[in-house]
C-alpha cells in the first residue's frame, strides 16, 4: 500500500499523455520510474514486444481515450470488468490497467535479475481483450473520501485495541516512508488530476501506513501467530477501503470525462 503500483503510474501518466498535457518522453520516463525498461506485448498490429512510446501511440489510434487502474485481491475484483481470463491474470499480478474507449487491458509481468543491491528490473505489459462493462466496486472520489475518514478512525481503534504501539523501529520506518511519500504526493498523480484526487490518494496511503504498522511482526503487544491473524482480520475491511480509494483517485479523470464534467 505504501508503494505506487506500476499500473497506477501507467494509468496516471498515460491519461496525461492522452489528454495532451505531457510529452511522450516525460510520460514514459515517469511510468518506467526506477525500472530498467518497460515493453508492451500483444499489441494489435505488432508481432513482437514494443516500447511504451509506440504502444501508447498505437493505443490512441485504436480508440483508447483513457486508462483506468484495477487493484484486485482474492474475492475482490476491484476495477475489473472481465472476461475471466483477463481477471485471472490481473489477480495474479495484483494490478492491471483497463482501457477506456477500446476493449483492451494491460497486465504487468515483472522480471528481476542481478545480484542483491544491483537488481535489474524489466516489465512486460501483456495486452489482452477486456469486456466493455463498468469496473467492479470503484467508488466516486466523494464516496472514497468519506469512507477513508471512517476507515482511519477504525484503523486507529484497532491499533489501540490490539496494543500496537506507535513507536519502535518498524513503526518509525513505516511512518517515515509515508511522510516521504506524502511530500511527493503531488508528483504521484500526473498533470490533469483534480486536487481532490491527490488528497484522497494521500489519505489512502496514510491508512495503508497504519495497516503496515499493525501487521508487521514483532511490533506491539500482539506477537503470537493467532494474534497476528487477529490483526489482519480486524484490518481487512480497512485495507479494502484504502484500495478502493486508491483506484478511485487514479480513475477520477476518466470518470469525470465519462460523466461529461470535462
């Protein structure tokens, strides 16, 4: 929850590129991030994997006008619309991008090589057909913001009830990671996103931090296997809410366009 999903970067900066708000070079640089290279496989009209710049341009010519994020988990196909084959691949990857305007989806496959401390990461995006249907269980920004406020209270209550202290090296590292991320929060979502989306995403990351603090082993009073399981079960609805809000933030520009706001 603390790390930005690769599918989120592709959706956000792909949307900015499709809207003409950033250059192809800037979009690809932001999408790739610290990875070595990203390629796209299975693109219609291409017999071999191609680079992101060509792929995004080709998707535009195929009718794609927006990109949505999906963050599915077992029993929760968040952001997906089918068919089952695509949903299964997305669930395995725990993330995907669903195109708006044309029936395609992209699922990342990550390859790592090299010694510890010098890992070389390559990503292949597999293009697959998707069903034209509303994405599953994605709230509006307003709904996500209200749900997150309640989830934040619930997470704090759970931490207190399970005797998870907000101190120690694990908690401090998690909180520091969130604070560093929050400082860069306005760089996470690309140009064209409404301020409310940035606010919702930052709050979702804050809730995610509390979940990490609560579920790290060896921290707080509940350290047995059964007590760790109790933590996870108690925080499962909170984690679900945070994921829904994250998807709502990344998908907000497409949802606005679909409603005719812009």
